[in-house]
C-alpha cells in the first residue's frame, strides 16, 4: 500500500506471520518519486499499482521474495526506486524553502512569514504546499510540531509541562489535544509505547528516514 500524510491515527496490520518492507519517504522525496500532486494521497491509502503502474507491486514482491539475502533486497529496491526518481519532476524551490522553514522552526511559522520568506502570495504558498507536501500550512504545522515533541521526548524532558513548552505548544492542554487528534493517545500513553521494545523481534541496523526527513532508527525484520 501507499499512504499519504495523515491527520488522524490509523491502525494497520494482518493476521499470521510474514515478511514486509516499509519505505518511509520525505514529502519532497515522495513528490519526485511518485510524480503526482501529493494532496491526492493525503488522508488516504491506495494500492501501489495505481501510481507505479500495473503489475509493479507483484513484480517488486516477486523480486524481493526470490532474493537470497536482505542486502540483495535493498539493492533491488534501490534500483526500482532510482528509476522512478530519475523520471520524476524536481520540487519547486519555493516549496523546498517553505518546507525547510516549517521544519527548522518546528512548525512555528505563520503563513505571513512563509510569504515573506518566499516572496509569493498566501494563496500560491498554500497551493505549493498542498501539491508538494500534501496538506495546507496549518495542518503541516501541527504535524511538524507533533514530531518535534516526539524528538524532544527522547531527550528526557523534566515533565509533560516541560515537554509542551520545549516542543512549542501553548500549554500542556494544547499538547494533549494535538496528541489525541494525531495519534489517538495521550502524551504519556504514546511515550510509554515508544519506550517499549518488542519481545523476540529481530532488529537490523539499517537507518531510514521518516516522513519529515529526520533520521530514525528503523527495524527491518529478516
């Protein structure tokens, strides 16, 4: 499946055992790789063949299943994705600038500041972010701030009040509302889940990038 940016929690899974590969893309990387306006993917999940071409998923799955090692599977994926990236359109420099500013400031950027930074009008900035990232600026600010809170949480804040302040929320109640809306969990519940290590899970040392371009430890089961 291919999932765009989400503004609400989503639970996915399957019965039984199996092998899987998850590829986390930055929004601008997804824009170039998938070669379509990302607002078409926001808040939804679709089959890869609708974007990558008929039979793409089956072909990729067959190649990965036939490979004798995980290192070979990464090579196959690199080749499959590199071909798509080479044919994709490069992101707009203004969209790159606006997105970089949102990330650098932890989401604490107003639409007026984005217009001053890029020299574009508010409507054009909104259009560019919906096309290149998938969501309007206000929704993106909420998600970026949420991810910033998770990063701050890993540094060991003194309390949830401290976490809210350092992550850029108005207060703890503001943080609680956003955590509930975006993850379905309170800050305390989500942080507890983040600290748990699955028993009997084989972990690789491969590093991937999450939706916001931040390096995160990734487990790839073999």
